[in-house]
C-alpha cells in the first residue's frame, strides 16, 4: 500500500504519457467521431498534470528526476493534440503553418541549447509556459469541440511564441542546470547568486 502511494505521482505522469498514442490513434482511425472522447482525454490529462505536482509536493517527492519526467511528458501530450488537430483539420493547420513551425523550431532550440550547455534537457516549468498551456487547452477545446479556431487559436500561438522566448532566455542565462524556474528574471537572480521565494503552486 505504501509503495502504491509513493508511486502515485509517477503513475499519473505515465497515465498522461500513455494517452498520447491513444489520442493519435483516435484521430487517425476514428476521425471526427472521436472528438468528444478526445476532449475527455485532454481534460483527464490536464487533471493528471495538476494532481501529480500536488501529490508529489505533499509527499516531498518533487525530485529533479520526477520534474524532468513530468516536463517531457507534457511536451509529448500536447504534441499529440497538435498532430491530431493536423489530422482532423489539415487546411486550418496549413493556413497557420508559419507560426506553428516557428514555435516548433523554438522548442527545438530550447532543447538544443540545454543539451549543449548542460548535457540534459530543459525543465523550466516557467510561469509563461503554464499560461501557454491554459491557452492550448482553450484553443483545442474550441477547435475539437466546436470546430472553431479563431481568436483562441491565435492567442495560443502568440503566447506560445512569448513563452518560448522566455524559456530560451532562461536556458541561456542559467549558470548551471536546475528545474522549476518561473521566468528569465528569476534565472538572472540565480546567476547573480540571489535567492527568491518560490511559489509552490506555480512549481506544480
């Protein structure tokens, strides 16, 4: 029983990771008929993301290894919805191909800088990234649930660009690898050797 409780945060992360291929299979082989189920899976994934951080903090299990696993799983989870949207709405995605590729390129840049500089992947869990995650939730809900992109989609793209600039700056500024950095400003404080109060909610 104790071992089961201890593994709950990891189990929630693995649950979200396993949703990714299911999401892709539904979009590819079931198509638009699977849209209600896709929405349910998206919100279940978001719930698991919230709970794994809360439970890990409550049980003092929020280690660098767990945070790295959580960060990479988030990327795979949201990428699966991006690919699924491309499968379901190829014309819409093609109309926004330039900003989409820019965001993907910036994501690759963040990872490249971190791997070259620190020999490990990025794991910032920055505040702007969390805001972008909320915008993705709204955008995919609008797109998959109501066949509408419009303003929610454009806001998600704009916030995606801004959050990636912040992550790139964080990675460039940090003197040593660490996880859960709220912003480029906080990375600057770390570089100057100054401490700051971490918000436990934002680091979830």
